[in-house]
């Protein structure tokens, strides 16, 4: 039997998810609940199949191969695998420019 991975959420990813669900909830509480369940289920499946997500295309172009993503349309869930752990790092809207989001996040850390 394959090893089970432990899934951890970075605080930024948790904040992303809370923000998304609050936004949806303001218009449609049922849709918010459904989307939260879809995202949580897809992420929890990473404990058994961490390689299932694709390498983030924008980073792959730059030779950065350690970050993967799952898509729960319209959101992208960015994560990294390290040993027997999966770290969920971002939950972002796929309609936004990925590079802009990364630059904004990195700039706000300084």
C-alpha cells in the first residue's frame, strides 16, 4: 500500500479560501457551501494522490517544476509536495493573471 501524505494549508491559502467563500456566500449561500465542499474534497484527495495535479504552466516555462495545481473551476489550487507532506499555498481565480498575483504576494511580504 502506498504511503499516505499529510495535507497542510498555508495561512495565505486558508485566507484565500475564506475570502472566496465569503464572496460567493454574499450572493448565494448554497453555492458557497457547494464550492467549499468541492475544493476541500479535491484537496483532501491529495493525501492519496499528490501527483495528480499538473505542474503550474507559468512556472514550468521558467524551469520551476516543484509547484503543482488542481483546478476547481474557476479556481486554481497551487501546492507543493515535500517528502510525505503536501502544502497548499494559494487558491486563486484562474481568470486573473498568475504572474500579477505572485508579484503582489511577494511584494506584500517585504
